[in-house]
C-alpha cells in the first residue's frame, strides 16, 4: 500500500523506528508542528523490491545511534539530516537526497550500496553536504551540490555542477567528471589537496574545473588528469607543492582563462598525453620543480603545447624512457612547442639527455653523446 504517517513536534526514538513498504508501493514519514526526529536507537528503512520509503522530517542521528537502509530511502522537501552516529546503506540499497537538504556528517557513513546527493537546481539551491566525519565503501555521488569538505575522509564523485570547498585529506579521493559527458565543477576559495584529486572524462568529452570566490588549488598530494581521447580543463590558479605530483595520464589537460600554474613538485606527462597552455595562462617551473615527459618512441612522447599562454622553464626536465624504447643519439624530441619564443632554459636536463634551445619556439631534448656510456633510466 501507499501510505504516509506524520511526526508531530519532536519525537525521540530510544528503541527501533522502522519504515517499511513492499510491492512497488511506498511508505512516507511526513511532519507537522515543527517536527524533528531524534534517533537515539535504531532507525531502519527496508523498502522491498521496487518500493520506496520517503523521509520528510528533519532528522538527527545521535552519537551511538544507527540508521540502516536496506531498500530505497529518499529524503526530500528540504529536510536536513545530521549524522552523529552510524549511517549505513547496505549492499544493493540506496539513499537519495534530492530536495535541497543540508546533510551534515559528523561521524560515520558506511556506503555499501549507493548514496546520491542531487537536485535539478544549481548551487546554492541544489543542497549542501558538509563532511566532518568518515566515509567508507563506495563513492558518494554528487550532482549540483555545495560540498564543504571540512575534515574527515572518504571518496566523493563530483559528477557535475558542484561547488567544492575545504580540503581533501590524506588517503581521501575526490573525482571530478562523468564518463562520456561534458560537465564542470567549481572550486570555491582555497582548496588544499593532501590526498588524490582526479579530473576524469572519456570518449572525446571533457571535464572542467572552474573557480569562484578567489579560487586557488594547492596540491600537496596527487592530482591526476585522465581525459582518454578528450580534454580536461583546469581554470583555477594551481600550485604544485614540493613533494607533490601531477600526473597527466591520457588526453589533454588544458589550462586557460588566464590562470597560473606554479610547479615546485613533479609534473609527469604520459607518452600519449599533452599539457596545453592557452588563453593567457602561465606555467612556471620553479628551481625545485621537475617536468617529467615520458618517451615511448620517436613520435610518441609527452608534450607541452603553448598556444596563447606562457611557459617559463627552470628547475629540471626529466625525459623518461618507457616501454623499453632507447633512441639514437641524433633523435630529437620536441617536448615543448610554442607559437612564440620561449624565454629561459631548464637548470637541469636529467637522465642522460641534453636540451636544445636553438629554435626560439621549441625546447627539444636528445641523448647526450658524452653521457651515453651509461644507458638512461627506462621505466
């Protein structure tokens, strides 16, 4: 059957409160007279088969208490959720917050099924997720949300339309993008990544990382771009800190919109990948920075293409032979090309190579004959 019940005022559960429906029906929990559920025991939702339970009451899951979802639970109508205990979505089950709610996680989320925070409205109307606790299991799915990652850990998939602020903890992974789709997410203020931040797109599509409210992305961990045959866009001022790594794994990572990159760590460009500098963007490789370009053949190697931007060499370039390839001494690799002159040189050309700067708009590398008594490293 399809029925609702109503909570009036504040109801505190010290025992078990269970939502239940079967056979494609639903069970709804509505509210009246300033309703509030304070769960101090066990709250369950076990909508069976194609059924759905609806939670439409502001809800606090107290410390030591448990919410357990074994079917489909939908929270909507802008009702907030505060989790100070354990909120568990079991395998095969799902939780959907799609009514513009604010969900505050102060304790433990256990996502063994699917947890989605989504609304067909752009932030701030899309809802807010605040992370202060832990999350384990699958990645939380985010669409059109304001995501405030204040502390804690976990895995987030920023599918599209999200505004992200705070910091990414060591051991935490945040992925921005959707397979086969062309979407953007936004960085708000200064975001520091101590874990993994991954731009992701496939099938000739793109993933864009925009900025708002004086944005700045500081990478103190691992930043990756995996665009396949497509393009990822970085439109946020970016600092790669000492000891941190950027990996451009496939496709093209384009920096445009006049944004800057300062590299004090390592930027690794796979043999099939490209970094593009366009639209007035500036890439500066500091004295403690390394640009590593993988070389798989005479025609397949990582490149930086400057087209309307600026590349400032300095620090180290590390040509890195991969897939067992060993070039002849005379083979040139145009690893950095530009539509205009490139000013400056690298302080160090590593791994048995030398730099060729005679062409104003290109920085090439080749094996240094004087150093060829020992083979360069191959990874």
